[in-house]
């Protein structure tokens, strides 16, 4: 006796749309299973005395839908092997949003079970008909239970199926709000094409989870749109806009720019972002991060125009690097703390270089520090790299002694009226030693100096304010008076 499973689609629930072939198969089935009894066609089966076994109890005994579908597929394969020939009926079309059928297609060959699939009317047929759009205009079908915002494409008609309940609708709403405005009109369809049960409701997105009546036959439709309020929230639109700006029909200024001409812009925008971080100003940070992203887009677009790479190549390279350098997250290694994670990062970074044919043993331990970093930051990074190979002070006291030594040499160079170049060299040595001290007290010297700069600005402005209050200018005061206000400002920090 040959083991076989025949899967049939029950359609959307309208008996008039059930295919004759499916109906004959249901009538002649020796043993019929249905995924769920919660479907309009069940009444017709009962009216014609067709016996069936439902898997609804399986839903109640498992915590997640994947577990439910796995259990159903396992039981069907086992029963087919035992009974020889069974029929399995699913809502809609077996090949549309039907996880159990996908599992059967994977498992039946290995189990020696023949699998036949008979189509039925899909809920998509009624979706196109009742909502009135042609899928060739651009269409995507998404699962309400797996809906990252990255999948959303506003230029396509979007249908979201398996919106079983209000909780699912709420999750869908949150994902959609990543791309669509809160008041964007969405369409909810219940039991499309089923006489007496069909309901179509149009609501603003924010009301999506306030509706009642969600169930097995519910779905959501978002019509395609070219609206800027929607498309402007997508990366594809940003790429498109930058391409237009650089095109012959675009902006004359943008077309003239080169990597070198806007090089300084990249630096300036970076520092403007840092300023918003220091000011703890999220709204300003949002704007400045956008300006910084524009610089990345412009440089990438220039290379796209020459055919070397696109911004998507940049993204691909970054994604691959992040995956490769985090084996403790995406691989089989472990990292119990930040130090272990950093060691993994460095190991994988070295492995990357080996794969590129670069022998780490032939490179300087100081390689990898950008040439044009600000000097204070560069000194910090150089010292950290040297310290990794053991070239470092043993304790803070030794570093502070070095600072004092360098300060004495600077004083000597100044007192001896040595050449300017020698005095500047001694000053550099002193600053380099101070950076070493910063490392030993676990402080980033750039951040420490930035903090002192902000403190200086606050105190100096206090002096200016006191002068304004008294109607005086700097020409009408002296250092003694300004020092008094400076000390007063210190008490206000």
C-alpha cells in the first residue's frame, strides 16, 4: 500500500468558488484531515455528511505557531505511513501562506510519502477582486507574524495576511509606523468573498488595533503610494534623491563636487554630530546625523557614476564585517564581557587581513591608525597599539614622573631661549606624556579636553555677563577683577 497525502485548498469560504476537483476529492476521501474547523466550508462538509478530523486541539497544546505547524506535519506524515492514503484540507490555496504544506513538501520525500497538491481559490483572488487592484502594478504578500519594517516597500501594493487577532494587529501597526505616517489610511478585510460575512473597513493606521472582528480570514491592505510623506522614510528614496542631484538634470553645485572638494564637509559634519552628543540634544543629533549620512551618500554616488562601487556595496561590506568580527554573536565563540568581545574583534580583524594576503607579522604594530586623525586622538591610538605589544609603562607613577620630566625640559628650552622648533618639540613631548597619563586613568584625552573646553566657555561667558551687567567692556576691567568673576563662576559649575 502506497503512502500518500493529497492536499486540497478549501478556498476563501464561498462554496460557489470551490473547484469541482477538490469537491470530488473531499467526497471520496477515506480519511480526511482539516487544519482548522474555523472556516466557512466546514458547514458544507457537515451538511453532506463528510467526516473529518480537525487539528484545532493542536493549537491549544502548543505555545507558538511554528510548533503547531511542525506538530501537524509530523502527525500527517505518520498517519499517511500508517493509513496509506489521506486527504488534508487547508483554507485558501495550499501554496499561499500555508506553512504546514511547506513542511510536508520538505519531509514527504525522505519519509517515502507521495505528496499531491490540488489548488483552490486563494484569499489573494478575492483580495485583488474586492480591493480592486491589479498585482502586476507591483505587489507583495507579507506575514503578520514576521514583519520587519525592512520588508516594506511603499511603491508596491502590500497585503498582510494571517492577522488573527488584535494583538497581531497591534504588532503589525508598530512595524508599519516605522515607514508609514500614523494617519495613513489602511484597509482591513474580513472574510473577503464570503456572503454575509465579508466586511471591509478603512481606518487610519493608528486605529488598526482598535478594530474588532479579527480572525482566521482577516488581512490588511496598504495601497501603493508615491507620497513623499511615506517614501521619504526609505533608504531607497535617499539613494534616488542623491542620484538625481548628481544627474545632468540635477543641481549644478552637486554635479561639480568631487571627493576632494567636499572632503572638509565630511570632517565638519562629523564634529557637528559630536557637538550634539556632548549637548545631549537628540533632535539636533537626528538632523546632524542626516547631514553626515549625506556626505557618505555623495561619496558613494560619485563612485557609482564611475562604476567602481555603490552605496549598497558599502552596506554589504559593512554587514559582512560585522557578522565576521562578532563570532560571539553570530558564530560559535563566546564572550562573557566587553574585553573578551574586543579580543574576538581583534582576532577576526587579523584573520581578515590574512585572508586578503596581508601577513600581520610583516606589518607594523602601529598600522591602522588613520593618518589624518586629530593629533591628540592619534597619540592616544598610537599608544594603545604600542601597549598591546608590551611597549608601555608599568604604573601611573612612572607616567606622571615622565610628565614632570617633559615639563622641566620645556621650561629649560623656554628659559634658554632655544629655537622655536625645539620649544615646539618639547611641548609635543609633554602633550604626548599627558596622553599617556590619560590612558592610565582610563580617560580619553580628546573627551577630557573637550570637557575642559566646555567648562572654560561657561566660566568665560560668566565673566562677559558680569561685564554686561555693569555696563563695562574688557578695556574697562583688569585681570584681577576677571579672576574674581572666574572664581565665582567655578562655584556655579
